[in-house]
C-alpha cells in the first residue's frame, strides 16, 4: 500500500511539475529470468481454426461510481504455455485473474530473459467496441490469457484505471461470455 501511494504521489508531482528528478527515475527496469523457453510446438494448436467463441465486456468503476469501459482499446488473447504463464505471473502477480493499476503497469519496465520474439506471433487481437464489448471467433479449444486495459484521465491526477487479465478455458464449440472487471 505504501508503494502504491508513493507511485501515485510521484505521478501527481510529475504532472504538476514538482520534483522533476523523481519523474525521471519513476520507471524502474526489472529483469526476470524465466525458467522456460518459448516452445512453438506447445502452442501450435492456437494457430488452428476452431469452433469456440469468446465474447465479453471490460469495465471499471470510478470512485464516483461512473462506469468506464475498454471502448477503443485492444483486447489480447494469448495461449497458456509454460513460457506465457511465467511472463503473465511476472507482470500481473498471478495467472488466474488480476488487475494492475495503470501507473504501476506503465512504470514496470520488465526485461525478460529469454525474451522470445516468436512468442508475439501467438497472440490474437481484437478491439473493444463503443460499449466495451469484444468478440473472438473460430477459436480452438484450450486455455488462454485474456487481457485489456480500461483507462481514463482525471485532471491533475492524470491516467487512472488499469489492465485487467483473466485465464479462460474453451472447449467443445463453446460460446463463452466473460466480464473483465475489478
């Protein structure tokens, strides 16, 4: 909690021009040594056409109770593997369901070793519509990490909201709806 308050105070100070030295050092690089390497054979199923559909909606509530959606934001789907699980855990703290506030997320500069470029070829992407809804079709059965961000700006405080992540399993021609919120 102290760390989050410190990050918020630093971010607010940067936005109003106080203590510019801490603004330059707010972002920290963290090196994460992964135990596994990316193995495309482990997620080869991801490239196949399937008969599952994943739809959903992502939103957060402001402190005042207003609902803000992911409208216009990218939504990503990554197949679960040993490698992706390690990466997701390093970013979000777990591999089931998580929220990371936007300031912490943007200030977290993680360097992965090994950092496979091929990993990024196994990501599906769509965009949230004006109502914060998204849809993936023709998905093969399997486990996925689903994530998007919901952000807005508050004068003086700057960006608010964060990134939402959830693990999802699909099989047998399933039509699944997921609500991403915190």
